[in-house]
C-alpha cells in the first residue's frame, strides 16, 4: 500500500516506529506491534507498527528515527507492506520456556536488538527470561561475543591493556581517579571507559568531567592514550557493545540485572583489555551482601574472562559504608585530587593502592601495593593525572578549591553520644540525589564520621550541599526521615530501629551502573 509521510517530530527512544489508522491496518492485514517494511527512493527499513483509532486514511506517521534512516520529507510517498516477525523471537520464546540458547541464536537476538527490530515488550521478555532461568557460562560467553561483534572495537596496537572495574553500589567510590594515573605512571596502558550515574550520586565519568571533558570520540581516545598511556572517558557515545545500553534500559525499571557479567566483559573486550581487576564491594547495603555471593561472582568473572581470552582477578572489598568522605561529582573529584596531592582519607588510599597493586602484580611486578603507594606518595601519579586532564582538554593546573561546591548547605548532627554503628549506603545515595547530584555538579554530601568513630551529641555527622534552596530543603527532610547514620554504644542495644507505618512508600533505588 502507498502512504503519504507525516513527520511527527517525535523521538521514540531509538526505536523504529510508525503509525497508521485502524482502517488502513485492517486493509493491510496487520495489528499493533507487527512489523512493516517501508520502501522509498531505493531505501528500505523494517519498523514496528502502532495503530491509532483516529488517524487520517492513507497517512503514515513517521517517528524521528525512521525519518533519519530513510531521509524522508513531509508528504513523501512510502510503500508499506507487512514484514515477517524476526526469527529471534522464536529463540526468545525458547529461553522463556527454560531452554538453553546456542551461540548463533544469541548472535541473532543481539543483531535484532541493535537493529531495533524488537519492541520494548519483546526485549523485556528476553531480559526477564534471563533473570528467571539464568545464564549458563556458555550462554554468557556467547552473549558477550555477540555484543562485541555488534558494536565497535578499539585497537591500541600495544599490549598489555589494563583495566579496573567496580560492580558499584557504594557511594563515593572515586578509586578509578587514583588507580588509572597510578598504573599509567608505572608505564602501563590503562584506557578507562566509564559510565555516568544512573541511580548513584556520581558515576566515574561524572567525577572525571569535573576535571576535564569525557565525551571523546574513539579517534580522540586513541590519540590521548598514545600521549599519556591512559584516559578516563564516558563510554556512552562510543558504540562499544551497543546492545548493552538497550538491555540496561529494560533492566533498570524492572530492578533486575541478569546481564551483569556479559555487560561488563563485552565492553572490556571491545576496549581490548587483557588484564582486569574487578572490585566487588561486599556487605550490608552493597549490591553483593555476603562473602559467599562475592566468591561465586568472582569465580564467574574469572571464568568468563578466560573464555574471552582476558586475565581477570577480583577483589572482595568492604562495601558497608561510602569510600572516603565526599559524595557527589565535584566533591569527589576534589577528594581524589587532594589524595593524589598527598592528603586524602586512609580508606580511599588503601583501596586504590590495593586495586592498583593487584593489577601491577598481574603483569609481573612484585610487591604491587608497595609500588602503588610509592607512585602515589612520590607525586608521580598526580603528575600523570594532570597529563591525562590536559590531553583530554582540561586545565592541568586545576586545584581542589577550583571545583565549586553548592553554596547552600546544612549540617546533620548526632542526636546522642556514642559510636557510629552503621551507615545506610542506599539512604546516603538517595539524599545526595535529592540534593541534586549528579546533574548539579556541586551538590552532594560530606561525611564527618564513619563506622567506629566516636561522636558526641550535637556533633556533625554529615553536611549536605545543594545549589538550590528547594533541593536542600527536600534533602534535609529526607535525611531526617531516613536517618542514614546510626549512633549507639554497641551493636544490639537498640532493638527497635524504626517504626514502619501503614502508608506505602517507594522502595530504595536499585543501583545499576556500568
């Protein structure tokens, strides 16, 4: 059938979608969510069909993604005919029924995901099936390889290529901003592709963006790495394993994460990484709660890495409280810079040098942590970070005080004397985001006490920074409600933690970062 294009000037989040009226759909023999093949001026594309009860006859509503693919203008003629459903839907149904998918079937599913041939409902069905039935190691390998094949890869023409990754879940974890310059200062190559925050107060890309641009093209990344052995960039624009970004879009609202391993490892493979240390924060409030869970996840990372020809080691790290004192993009970048300049909190120094030490020993160096500490204390790591900042287009002379924090703040004080018994990571993250992170770079929290510290009644537990009075007021009210820092004399003395009343409240955000 022949239709006239009507440009809707609406984006569909990347999906290829068109609209026709109900009478035209009946004549064409299609229903909503069917595929249709669109042909015009020698170009064609398969799109997902929506049907509107009140839509002009003979008119095809064109979303922006379809317009760009076909180069359409208003009133252009488009030939529309039914298209077969993707073969990958059969394989998705197999997984829904508990089947095990071959490498070829995984590859076809990923191809259709990247080509936007699957609707959000179909994609959600696949991700849910993976969550319910799990992924065998063979399937995880096949999915990882398919995700790499469907995107771009980066070749640095050197070896080894080192990398560090954290599975996330702990606020204030700015260790990457120390590990990368330490490793590069030791003479090794470490191109770090990082995420922005999804539900956390700051992702590594948000922290680094306080110091320099992170939205670099692949050609620019290669140039930076050639100059200084390292980079810290945002991976979202690189088209590395693009299927993963589409999977995450479905995982996030469902609060599930069945693709954790292939998601991480496919992007490492696409970056050409050969040696990777994976940080697995463990404990109450972290994504991984028990040592047994951490141990199993570590085994899976190591095995999948070996299958993908990468050397992987894992670190089970303390995950029951934030890392360092600062939480929020500028506050964390400040703290990282202060640490490289000879200051900084002990827990941040210990974690960063421990992870860097593991990497150094993986490539044959002895006494890795001591070597990392020497590179940090000598100023060589600071010098290297400043080289990275300059190579990425930032100011190499930047000082911690140059990174502005919110000009509105409020202190949250202890209501009794005692020791800090525990800190609720998720509550801390929620308060920081309510204050404006990560979009407001100067917003966040600055802790004044950590677990085990003695405090007196009235002492400051943490300070909330915001860039607007309204956000500060909301964050302060949330801090009072959530009470994220518990003070007492000893564990177990207060059996009642909090009364939960009848009103329904939204649950804590699921922290999913890549």
